[in-house]
């Protein structure tokens, strides 16, 4: 099912007794819960019950769902972290859930409650009986970030909703700076729209001036500047991050992670893999793969390995020496590959 269709049904007061929201795109999950609350009308806080299934057993959810609400026609129950639907991680299970009871309850859930199970995971364990049953009995929605073109269309829709328009260059720059994070993109679009006032066009300079840069965006730019032997640019970004109280050791880890991803992307690209295939193989968003492939100067594998080796030495120095620790990564960025 699509979120657009589900949201329209919810708006019209057509609720399923049980929903299953699967995926890591929090925008879709947050919006669905928000729309449910709006469609239910005035609802007492006592009739919105939230459980964390990492800390509380399923029995609590079922008991609550089977209890008739006092103040409203139906209550809203939100069961977060439905980890029993994914592959088990030995030694990490805090709670033992009564899955047999859940399986029986799914056959005849009460209509005086809307119960929402949230599984914020990339995938579920399809081999489990409870997963198969939940997918067949619940109204399932997959919270997955749209592909690039769909993401752009969605942003335009949000922008139009504020009575504004956005330039193509501004659209690309916005996604470049924020990344494919729909919740953050929505916040930035709202901020840009409010700032415009009576004006109606979101431009690239406006995006560059007003949109908050993410750590990942700055780290990627710093790495590209370093690999392109633009030391002054790399150092300027690094000093700016230090002023923002970012830790050098965290930045080293982020740089190393980006180099490894870059190395894998270039290798897979040489083997004829497409962007979507690479993203799936490396478990990263396709937009990140696109950004790597669109670099004007692609460093060689030898340069990437050399940079990774140098970063390992910086990491060791940071973990073993006290004092002016910012200097170690600074020296790394000053040296040309």
C-alpha cells in the first residue's frame, strides 16, 4: 500500500485496526501518526498509549487494545521497536514476547483501538511465522526514502504547499546539503518558505545561506577537497567543524568511512554495476553513490588506500596522545597525496 492512499483513507476516517510501519524513513512514520491523531479529532492524552517493545512485553499492547476506551470512540496505541519481526540477535533480546498470543489476537483485533506496530528496520525476517502473519493481517506500509527523481518531485510538492517555487539548481543543492532525509528536508523547506515572506522563488544562493549543513555533508566536502589537493579548502572546512565543537576522532572515523565507500563504489562501477545495484550492495542510499560518481576528479585506488593508511595513523595518535589533538588531523589535511 502507498502512504498517499493510506493517508487519504485515514483523513476520511477509514482506519484499519492494526497497522505495520516498516522502514527507516522516519518522515513517513511521524506523518502517519500525526495524520491519525488529526483524523481522530479531539482525543484525550490518556487514549494515546505508547509502548517500547524493546522494554515492554507484547502482552501490555494486547491488554491495552482489548480494554474499551473511556473518553473516545477508539484509542490510538503505538508499539515502537517491533524487533521480534526481524532476525534475532543473540544476547541482545531484553524482553521475551508472547508471540503465540499475538498471532491469535491478529485474527480478531478489537475495533475500539487503532494499534500501530513500528519496525524501523531495513528488512524483516520473512521466515518467521509472526512476520508472515503480521504482513497478511495488518495494513502494512513501507517507510522507504524515495529514489532521486521521486524525492525531487516530493520536495516540489512540499514547496508548492507553501505557495512557493524552487529553482532546479536550488533543489539539487538542497538535497546535496541535507541528504535524503525527508524529515530534515521538510524542516528546511518550511524555513526557506517562511524566510521568503511575500517572495515566491527559492534560489540556490538562498539555500546555501540558510540551510544548515550536516556533518556528513561537510565531511564529504572536506574529503573531496583533500583528495583533490585543495588543502586550503579542506583546512577551512576542518576549522569550521572544530568551531562547531566536532571531535577530531569522530571526523577521522567519518572520513575513513567515506573513503571505504568511495573505494567500493569505484570498484563496483568498474565492474559495470549500476547506481541502484551499488547502493543495494553497499547498503547506502543511491544519492550517496551518485554524489561519489559525479566527482570531477576521481582519485585512484592507490591514493584512497594511502589516505586510509594515513588516517589509521592519525586515529592511533588521537587515541594515545593528549594535548593539542586537533593538530594531528590538521597535519594530515595539509599534506598532498
